[in-house]
C-alpha cells in the first residue's frame, strides 16, 4: 500500500474539518489547520505550506530556530504550541504570531516583559489543564477568571483565547466531554470584559480527535501525524 503524500493528507484533513464543521452548523472557513511539524525538516514543512495549511506549529524552541533560519515557514504564520520554558521566551516572542501554551502567570508576565523589550504585543492563548492531570501543565478551569484578570494590566501581551490537550483516550469521541467543557469555559469567559483580552480562539484537537473538537467549537486544530505521518525520532548518540 502506497503511503499518502503530505499534500494528499492536508486535503483529507481539510475535507474532514469541513464535514465536521457542517455537522455542527458551523462555517468551515472559521477553522484553522495548524501543521504540528515537530521532527519534520524544512523541506517537509514547505510541502505542508504549499499544500495549504493555515499555520505551522512547533513544540521545541531550538528546532524552530533552526528551521526558521532555513526559511522553512515562509508563506504561513508560525505558532509555538509546546511547553515553553521561561529562559527560552526571548527566542520565541516576536518570532511567532501566536503562543498557544501559556500555562502559568509567571510565564505570562515573562512574555509581557520580553515583548516590551522588543516593542511589540505578543498574542497568546492560555493553556487549560482540562483533565486535571498531574503530568500536564496549565491553569485549572476554576482559575481562569483570575488568570484573565491578571493579564489585563499587561499591555505587551494580548490573550486571544484558550488551548487544551485532553487526556489520552482510545478514541476521539471519548474526548468530547473535555472539548465541551472547554467550549463552555470559553463561552462563559467571553462575556467578561478585560483589558488586553480578546477571546477569539479555542485551540483543541489533534490527529486522533480533531473532528470531534471541531464539532465542539474548535477554531484551531493541531495536526502532526495526520499530515506528516508517524514521527520518527532520531536516536540519541552515545556519550
């Protein structure tokens, strides 16, 4: 059996996203396809952009910097979607159009300071630990109003919405309850007015559950395997 090309995979993902949006009575055009390009080289990223992905998302700062130096992201916005360490913030702010994974107030303030030093406003999403998993970072749902209030005086960041990674389940349908909780949290907090906060986006849904996420209101889905195929991690060299 022949493997699918990146272009074919992107076309299938877009078709599935559109079908899921229509099932939910939504406009397919309001959902952005983010190519999660971790471990994929610059040439494969360029293929995904040529195939029509809406943005590229990277999980690792060093890998992102290396590919950016090669011009890998030309033609599409770049997002940072992985866990961001505070000592790496200066490398990310201003390079990416959106940081999906702001998981603490300390990180939010660090991004604000770095953006101020560069004379810009950095768009971010607040990560919600929707499954209350000890192994994952993020704000507890009940702490979101306080986090939004804390963001209000930070004039060099702009909170654009929420991001979540539900617990690993056997099927995408099992994650529906988590996506529905995020959607309700999003709606509840859209009604509140804070400076430097515009609740525009929910980033949720990956290769195994993105159709369910779209049905539950996702504005961005982050697809890696569904676009690039199974990841192959390089073996660590012996030291």
